[in-house]
C-alpha cells in the first residue's frame, strides 16, 4: 500500500474539507502535494494540479510521477481557472495567495465554475475580500478554520453552492456571537473577523488578533507623530479597529473558567 504523503498542518486542514469521491482542481498547486494526498486518501477520484510558473509546474509533474498517480492526476500549466473546463470538477481548492488574487482567479471566467459545488480557500491575507466575494456571488459560507503554523496564521474558508445561499448568508451575517456579552457586532466586523471564527474564538484566534491589535497600535503611534491632515482620520479609524479587537479579546477572557 502506498504511504500517504505527509502534509503540513495547513494543507491537512484544507484536505479535511474535501468530501470523499470528489473531482478536485487545486489551483496554484506548487508541488501537487495536496492532489497527491487527496487521491491516495480516496478523497479525490481525479484531480487537476494547476500551476502558472514553470518551476513549480515541473515539481508537480515530478511528484505525480514519483507517486505513480499519472492516471488520476493531470498536471496542467495555465493561469488560474484556465487549466479546467466547465463541468470538469466539483471542488476547487486555492491556497497560499492573497485574498484579492483568489477573487481575481475566481472571477476571471465564471463559466469555469459550472458544476463546482464547493470552494476551499486559504488566503494568506485579505480574508475579508474573499468573504465579500462569496457573499456577492451567492456562495454559502459553511465553515472556517484558523490555525497557527511556524509563526504564521492561516484561515481556511469553505463555501458551497446552495439554493438558499442568499437567505442563509443573510442569517449568518445577522447573527451576533457576542450578544451574551452585551457587545454589538456589525456585519462588517463579521466579514473582517469571520462569523464562524468569531463564534469559536480559539487560541489561534486570540493570538492572531492580539498580534493585529499590536500592529494597529504601532500604526496609530506613527499617525500621532504626523502633521498631515489625513493622519488624524486614519488614527481614529485604526483606533476603532483596536477597540473592536479589545472587546473580543476581553470576551475571550470571560469565556475561560
């Protein structure tokens, strides 16, 4: 029996979101580790590893050959969803790039999303940009995961096609996970922090937002030293964000026994 490829915690978290028996396209696949694992584990009956850069493309081909998975994984060179045909896959995974680039890839040719039932997305930054796009395009956000690995924080967003996506998304972003603490949470804050992540508030969530708070406070200190007219405005905006984070972190302290 072939030994399963060992994935990082980040890729393992992404892999767990792929249903058994899927046809998967991994966009920006790098060394094709995720597609190889999904096929070996029986989660993917077929996979496409898409890569736009020559070096990672060759590395992906080499990996697939070494694992003897050429019959199950196509390694294709191309930009974003150009590597797939409409109706060819039902799951798309995109990981390790900025949220704006993920949105650009998903928006470039809507016909390529034909037949796709699930998106598993891991933006390195700009998670709110991805959530906003999912909302606008009526993809139902069904789960979120936040983990810390090698000093970096990663959010994994899972969205599906659903006939009642618009209504259920509205309900999701109307919910207030901090209501029991008497704290108001806006739709914008839920998009920023993640509705499921804000409800779960795990240790990685606390670490991430403590780090973000420190970063914003350093920006505020810089703004305070500036004489530019817009500096005061920016200082107030970042101050409001710091206050939101502080309220959430205080709730987490109250959560603990």
